[in-house]
C-alpha cells in the first residue's frame, strides 16, 4: 500500500481539503477527506482531479501538426496528406513516435488513451505476421506511462463513391486492411492486455466496412469496448444513404453494435433518429473539438445527445493540440455558438466528460477518486497566471495543459513538477519525426 495526500481534491463531485488516497497495486482502497498528512505520504499540491481520458487518438497524426494549414482545402484534402504520412511508418519508427506522443499526452494530464489503430500491415498490404505494429503501440504506451485501450480497427474497403458504390482499397489504404473479418479477428486474438492495457475494437466506419461484415465483427467483439467513426462529414452521410437508404448510426444499431459499450466518434452530423438510438442505448459520443475545428467538420449536437441519455467523452484525434481542458471547453463553447446560450453543461458535467465517461468508453473502472477505481490522478496548479483567482470547483475551465504539475497512473508518479519521467518530451518528438517528412 502507498498513499497520496492531496491539498485539495475532487471527491464525489465536491472539492474537499486534505484528502488522503490509499492504493494497493494501482487500485484505490481508501479515500479520506479532512485527513492529517502522515510522514511517508506523497504530497500532491494544488487541486487533484481524477485521471483524464483521451478517448480517441491516432498517434501518428501528431506528425502533421503545424504542417497542413497553408494548404487549406477540406477534410478530404487533409486526408491525402495523412495517407502519405501513414505510408512512411514502420514498427520501430511508429514506436518512437507513439512513445513521444503518449508522453505529451501524460504531460497534459491524460492518464488513459483510446488508440484507434488501423495501420496494421506492411506498405504493400502484406501482414507482418507478428502483430508488429500493434506491439509497437502497446510498448509505446508502457514506456510513456499511460494506460491504453488499443482499439484494433477493422478496415476492409476504400470507401464509397457519391452514388454509394463501394470502392476498392487504393495503394495508400492497403496496409490498413487485414483482408477479411476472419483475418482481422485472428490477428487481434493474438493480442493480450496487461494491468494497464486493454484490447478493444473498432469499425473504421461504414464507408470502410461493408454492412454485411458487421454481424461477424459483432460476434468477435462481445464484451469489449467498440468504437466507430460516425457521421464526421456530411458527404459520409450522403454516401451511406445512397448505398443503404439509412444512416451510419442506424446501420451500426441494426447490427447490434450500439449498446453501452459503444462509442460513436465525432457524431457531428446526426439525425434525430440517430440521437435517439445512441441515447436510448446509453452509448457514448466522443467529441474532438480541436480536431473538428481544424478539419472544418462542424459542430456536433452535444446537448441533444446528453438530453437523450448518451454519454459524452473527449478525444484529441489528430492532435491539432493535446490539451484536455481545451477539449472540454470546446464542447461547451461550440454548443454555446450553436444555441446562442451560455452554461450548456455544468462544470461538473464537463469534468465528467474528460474523466469518468472517458474511462467507461474505454472499458476501465476509473476517472473518479473512489474505492475500487484505478489510481490515476492529476494535480493542477491553482496559482498559475491562468488559474489564479478561479473557484476550485471551476478551476478546470480556466486551466490549460501547462497547469498540470503531477500525474499518477496506476499509482505510479509519471509526471513530477511538470517534468515527465522520460525527460525532454519535445526532444523526443523532434527525434521521432525525423525521417517521416520528405
């Protein structure tokens, strides 16, 4: 057993003072508010909040930050640059890059990541045979000190044309595909989790997977968290409607995928029936506001989804920035822009998006400071130029990633006084991206 003593901490949604958190093997065994500090306690200064969940990440996209703005265009033109980058990845270069990106996440306060992973094979589409790319991601998370749910992704076709006709994989997509549901399931079955890693699953999209393959995918993934890109772009909805006569969400629901373990990523352009289906199932919608702004995706119906019964989580997707506080502010501010009203979500609801709901989305019992939860904690500076004067119960709406001072994952101190245990994360990122850009 070891103990953290927090100057202040959020417990059961309330900010308490002098909070002792005991854990054994990374699981919280006792929480006491108003407790005296004991000699061997590890002190967490400022305000301690539960660990923060990045429920949607494509780690390699980080290498595009600051390199695509001048080109303008749309999501679809940005995707061309992303495909070119994916073509240059190999297991070792991917491991180095992902380690640095995951370390950047931990510095920002993320304690668990959902890695939506689809770069499976060699450049020519042939399999590695030893799940080399998947092992690279899992090793990177371990080295960076972040908890992970590997959302191993099914990707079988190149998309749909404007009339809804299926497209073959083009050369830049070949390494994303295992060729069949059976081959995908066989490779995924060889992956194993650990105390800080889980093996989940994802459907890339109903553009990338024929609906006839969804029942087999469902059979292979029962009991696991399942994610899918859903209605990120109007063109996606138009193509799927032309092909099937319905929406991506309702196709996934018809295959039995929309349930409490399901997360619809982006969920930007939903119909009322889509919202009702997600809410009625108690599913999650993962919003990625900084990416959705960067790619000109649009503003999703966050408050409508919440009112219908769906949970909201957050992700950083293509990592235009990595800052959980900007993402939760983005959910609120975008909903204000769409509605013309302030206070669409309470501060507590916004914190829950980044903590408890994200953990649920990724299959973990965490995101709270409570007995039985995993011991993932984040300490925030309450006296920085950004947070000074903020009410404690609203501090996360003033903070940025720069205000994270300490990060605990699985009971282990990964960030101390603003420094990651790996050292210079900016240097790691710079080195990891050398050779990826031509």
